[in-house]
C-alpha cells in the first residue's frame, strides 16, 4: 500500500513494517498485522504534531490499522494526539481512542526519533535493548516499528515528577529496580562504554562548535580531563553492570496501586560502572524539565549525605543483605567521584545537541552548568594530589607530585556480602 506523490525524493521515503502481535494487549489472535507503507519523513520534520490535524495521513493510517484490532473502540477516526513533554531526544505522543466503556480509552505511545541523534548512540543497539526488555517484562511492549520511529504499549502507570525523586518510599523502589537493571545479563562484550563514548562526543563537539564556543568551554582541555578521570576512577575490581545511563525522572514510571517501577527509554543504555549510573541518577535530582526554564539546574536540590546513604542502602540491600556503614560509605565515595564523569558527559551532550537537535531547549546553557559543576567539584572530590588544578581549564596543568596510593575497590570488599539474582540470558 503506497502513499505520497511521485515527485517525493528518495531520501524522504521510508518503508514501514508494523507488526502487532500482542494478544493480551490487542485481544485478538497471535497473527501478525503487517503493513508496508511509504512515509514522507520531511512532513514529520517540518510540522509540529500537536493534534490529529497535524498528524501525517500515513502515520494516522498505521495507527488506525493497529486500533482496528480492538473491538471496543467507538470510532477509529476519533483519534486523539497528546504531545508528551519532557523528552529531549525524541518526539513522544500519547495516541488514544474512546471506547464503549465510559471514560475509558485505548492508548498507544508513538515515538518519533530525533534528528542527528546517531552521534550519541547506535539506534540498532537501542532497538535490540528495547526488544530484550519487552520480551522479558522489563518495559513496554513493542507494537510496531519503522525506520524513524515506533509504536509502543502505553503503560498504565504515571511518569514520575521531579518531586517524586525525593519521596523516600519511591526512591527505595527506584534503588531496587536499578539493582535489578544492573544485574541483567545482556549479550555482547561486558565492557564499559563510558570513556570511549565521552571521547567520541568530545570529537563531535569540537567538530560542530564554532571556535568561540569551543574556546568558552575549554574543549581543548577536556581530552586530558577524560584521561585523568579514567585513570583515577577505573579500579582493577570495578563492578560493571548493564546501566541505563540516563535515569532522570521522566524515564521512570510507577503504578501507584501496585508500587511497581518501570524503567523506560534505553537509548543510552550500555555496560558501565554501576557507580556512574548511580551518580548520574543523583545528578538528575537537580533537574526539573517541566518548568518554564527546563534547562536550569538547581544544585541546592542535590541529595544530601543522609539521602544518598539511604538510597545506596536500599540499592545494596535489595537482594536481602544488610551492609554496614563502612561499606555504604565506600560506595558513596566512588559514586560521588563519578558525578564528575556525569557532568562532563552531559556537558558534551548539551554542546552537540545545540547543533543537531531542534527541540526547544537551551542546550548551551545546560552544558555550561554541567561544565561549571565539573570544574567546581573536581578538586574536592579527587583531592589536590590527584586532580589537575582548575587552571587546567585555561590550558595550565598542575604536576602531581604526591599521587595517593590506589585504594582497594569497594566491590572487592563487598563481594562476599552481595548476592546476585539469577541473571536472564538474552
């Protein structure tokens, strides 16, 4: 079935394969619903989608065909499009139809991939991760996909708010879910991607940034900072796990009745030091992406010592073991150091996004705040004997005359205490 004019450019045409095979969700047999449709991608890029009237006819056809599998929908043409705010990589929409039951709707989630994001991650890897999570009950089910987007199960749960992150009960649930996520056994090499990713992002940032911008962010000094951090933070027995790497509140959902947590959006997921993922989660507590100034971070909201200790106790004790203060504080120290890697990573992400992403967000100011935090906190977290002085931002390097001895990894100390759940093989 074809759509679009004959003068459509080859680059603006993609082929859509939509598979619907979710018997429990659709309420039909397990036979696939297959559609092959040409979509004018340029239409998606030029027009903001905030109602059915702005939805490309081709996409509407896909969604209507999917909805036809539901017998309780009143009118297939009564399709409502609701943009979901807070996404900074993709465009995300709730699609719903009214049903015969009063005040009940059938819903799916439409995700349109952002432009230029291939510089950040491999889309094929992200899709494989999504499908793995879908098959093993770790996230929403895949209803259909096409080259520039996909249709997902709409989870009957609510996305967390910034304030939810500070709720002790919810925070403990997140901690336990993170531990479960980290213990997933994904196929492929169990190698941290953090450092290679940061270097790739630095290269992209240098390529995309005008000279004055690159100078203002001291990009020529960042490669040395990455190498210094890698040397300082990579212990021999460092514990790697499958990390989300972007666990902000918008990527966490909760069912308020069952208290079940679902982690979503796996674009940046990979093997990494678990201390990095925990550090990044703490850093995200300073953000509220649903304000008039979503790019502004409030570091007075960074979790205090008691809150961080409580989270790490919930994380480390989620498998049944109780750990003492020494063990918790050792992990806490490692996590705090990894906040520096988080600041550098997302600072580079902000610079790149300014040049490749069309979403209304002040990426440059966001990047500036992350870099400012890096330079502000580096000496305190690493110590003057290991860290370069803050003057390195201006190209000056301080010599390390008294490097501190390498400490024993917290994970080596805790190995006998930690019990890992049986891992699921992909």
